């Protein structure tokens, strides 16, 4: 074929669609016009002219009639023959003729910045993501909480999520649960930075949650043989998980970046945003925390990983009539709420009122969600196991009671037989 045009492109999508549908011809002409020179390469120009001729005459327009027209004008060989016409119908896109026609008319200049992209190019990638999220190169990290993951679509690359709440509400615990969910259950490489706890304490929390052993029994050395058995069952899974623990020492944001880069992590979990060492001295603490927050957001964007960090709340909520936490209660910097893509505030009713009928429950208040609605989600708090878990559904509760009743009947039957 002489003067070959651009490879598989908008031009081919338009011409292929025109071979299949008169509606597509009309849509293309409205945007491109009747001048074949809008197309690159002689082959596509001749083909577009043939399509318009047949359409204007009211004759059938398909691969066969177009090929006959080109043969009669001794242009078929230059276009590529019947085989090329068939190939065009294979790459046609009748649903997006107008979009591809605009691309034919507009030839964007090259852009050198890796962060700059013409809308047409961006839309190709965007539509691929919309049509097939399961085909992404890597899955989003997940929190492990069904309703929260449905709301946020997991933890998306390039985002900063902040978890906050009053002291002892379980911020560090929730962060650890998220890190373990991604690494242990979904094999997502994860960096977990724990600045105020030793490696021993972190591992205690991991095995308490995974093996369902009360953490205080582990600390007291009072585990039973059954407890040791559950640890042995979990040991292999934990040992082979892609989880990097960095514990027992304060770090700055450059060290966070280095750990994320060296490990190839797809999730970075940082316990204690306000405990990170400032990268540079500032005249006020508020500006230091603002710099730290901005650095974490930059890490997320530049490395294309989700970053999850815990942050402290002011004690003001306790003095209000409604003491539920809000975005305004984040301590030391307003920029935390401004830069974060998602802010999750933890509220436990039994901390305010030990006699609350919701004892053992917690609310995950999604107070800010840049990519969706804000919402409050209820989960179960199992502090003795160092974990939050999804609330049991009515079906699960009913199934549990059926198992208990069945076990009771078996026990009574065995007692009668004895």
C-alpha cells in the first residue's frame, strides 16, 4: 500500500464505522466535512472520497460496494484492496464515531511533560478503566471492610487517606487491620510504618487479630495449646506475606518515600502523621504538619500508591453537646482535611457511655470522600483481638444460632446414649 497512514487509529475507527453504517457516515461528515485531505495518507483519502461518492448517490455502502468503486477507478490497489477494507470493519467503533472524527480533524502537538496529556489520549485510557476495571495492571489496595471498600472502591493509587479519632479509639488498630488485609489476604505489597510501638507489639497485634487470641494473654504468656496451634496455622501465611514492617523509630517523609520506593509497595500505611519528623524546620508547628501532609500527598501522587496515615483529633469534641468528631477537629493543621482525599473518623459509643446499647460497635465516619459520598458505616470493635471487623449480617447471626442449637442437640443425644 502506498503512502501508509498512521497505524490503527481514529482514522481507521471512523472509516471502519462508515463501512458498516450510514448513520456513522452522516455523523463523520458533520464533523470532518467533505474534504478527504483531513485524513493522512493517500489510501485513507481515496477511501473517504469513495465512501462519500456512494453515499451521495444513495447507493449501498459496504466493503463490497466500496471495493468495486475503487476497482472501477483503478484505486483499489493503492488503498489496500478488499483485505484492508475487511480489516477496517474489524477495528470499527460505531458507538464513538463522533469522538474519533474529532480526533481526525484535530492533530494535537506533541507534549514533552509526562504529566500532560491531550484529552483524546486521556480518554482512551479512561474508557479502558471504565469498561474493564478488573483488567487494571494491579488491583486497588483494600481496607478489608466490605461496605467501606464498596463506598471507596478500595484505596486508589495517588490518594491520601487519613484516619483519626480520640485517644484509645483504635486509630492504630484500624490502620494495622488495613495493612494486614491488603498484604495477607490480597498479596498487595505493603509498607507499615509504626513509629510509637516496637516490632514485638506490632507482631502481637498481627497474630492477635489473625489467630483470634486475646492480646493480653499473649503479653502475659498465658496462651493455651489451642492458642499456639492457631498461631502455627497463621505463621506460614504471615511469614510469606508481602508486608514490610518498620517499627520503633520516628522517620521523616523522605524515609517514607525511600521505604516505599525500595520495597515496591502498592500501599503505604503510616501510624502518626503528626509524629513524622519535619523535613525542614518551620516557625510554627502548624506549618510543619502542613509540610508533612503535603509531602505524604506528593508521595502518593508521584509513586502512584495509596497512602494511609493516622492523625490526632483535638479534645474539643468532648466539650460539645454532640461530641461526634468532625473534620474541623483535626489537630494542628487545617491542611490535613484539605489535602486528604478521604478522611475516616472513628467513633465508639461505649467510650462516651459504657452502658451504651451499642457497646462493641464503632462508627467509621467517612467525613470526606473526594470521589464519592460521605457516609457513616457501622463495624464491630473487638479490642481484645486488636481488630475491627464487619458487622454480622442477620443471615450470619441466624446461621450461628442454628449451629449452636445443632451442637446442643448433639450433646444431649450423646448424653442420653451414655
